[in-house]
């Protein structure tokens, strides 16, 4: 069963040229797929369409066979709150809540089944033990990002969408976080990850390369060196 399939996706913001120009791909459940490509190639837009944040201009997105466009807003909101996890560039933390409560928040929506101990354990896994009572404005950018990651890791999610999850992290935190993200497929989650970092992408079973809104490569088993070479090639292409 495909966790996600995307058919002939096109997207255009207003009157600008198309940002996605016919993207078709299928993502097997329980796998990790990295999406890579030059800045502006449409990676975040593709991820935002797949996760129901942006409605594409045309094309279809199926989540476990169900067309996202046919789902009620209520059902989509529920999926996004309870079945999907998000690790985004903008963190999406609530400023008025502590780190611990930010991790607990999705569980609160579901009826408060997560204990403080589970949330603390998730913070420990991303190297933030002792930071439970801090508010987002008392944390560095990288620490905030790790709280967002702990939140996505604390409850099992059917799909985790990650956009540059290690963008603001130093190499030690990056390793810790990626160990956790890499463990997700073994626990049954599907991971779709946008990254510029070949050392992060190499752990994905599959790397999809985007260029100017189109898929220009879809490969498995590349080394980080091969991934870097592909990226350098794409970045050197004329638009
Ligand atoms: N809300 C928006 N309105 C208009 N144009 C947008 C909007 N969001 C993105 N774009 C444009 O769409 C194109 C693709 O953007 P997108 O954010 O998907 O790129 P990306 O591959 O994620 O880049 P980066 O690696 O820099 O994050 C860019 O040219 C961008 O300027
Ligand atoms: Mg982006």
C-alpha cells in the first residue's frame, strides 16, 4: 500500500510561473524518502501540497488511497493533528507554552493520553533534558527546532513530513536528531524529508531530485558523495 501518491501535480502561486510542473511519485509506507534540489526548485511547495497545507492548482494527492481534495476540512485537520507529524523550518512552537507542554500539545488535542514522562523522554532523545520548563524565547533556534522534533517523535505518526529538520543544528545535534528520524521507518512511520544535506539524505532509502518544479532523478542507494555530485550538477544547470 502506498502511504502517499501524487499524480501530475501542478502548482502556481497567483500569476507567477508554475512552481510545480507535473510531479508524479509514489511513496511506500514505512520508508524514508529525501527530496533534494536547488533553492527555489519547489521542494517545500511539494511537501506542503502533500501534507494538505497548500491546495495544488491541479493534480491529485492520495493518502492511503484517499484523495485529499475529497476530504472534508474537518477530516483533514484531524489527520494533520493525529496521524501526521510535522518538522518544519518555522518550528511552529507556541510561545506561551514550555518546551514540555509544546511536546504534549498534540496529545492534548487527542484527549491527553501522553504523560509528562513520555514527553520528557522525547526531549531527552533530542538532547534537551533539563530544558522542559523553558519557553521558546528562552531557547536558541536549534533548541527550538529540537523541541519541534521531539514533539513529532513523541507520538507515533503514520507520516512525518520534515522540511530541513537539521537546518539550524550543529553537527552533534544533527547526528542526535537524525538518529531519531532514521529510527522512524522501523517503527512503522513513513518519512518524507526535504534536505540540502547529503549526509542527512544518505540515510533515506530513496532520493528524489527536483529541478524547476519537475522530478529529474529518483534513485536508491546513492552514497553521500554521489548525492553531492548530483546536487552540484543541478545547481550548475541554467534555468
Ligand atoms: N507563497 C508564495 N507566493 C509566491 N511564490 C512563492 C510562495 N512560496 C514559494 N514561492 C516561490 O515558489 C518557488 C519554489 O519555492 P519553494 O519554497 O517550494 O522552494 P524550495 O525548493 O523549498 O527552496 P529552498 O531550498 O530555498 O527552501 C520559489 O521561486 C518561491 O519564490
Ligand atoms: Mg524550502
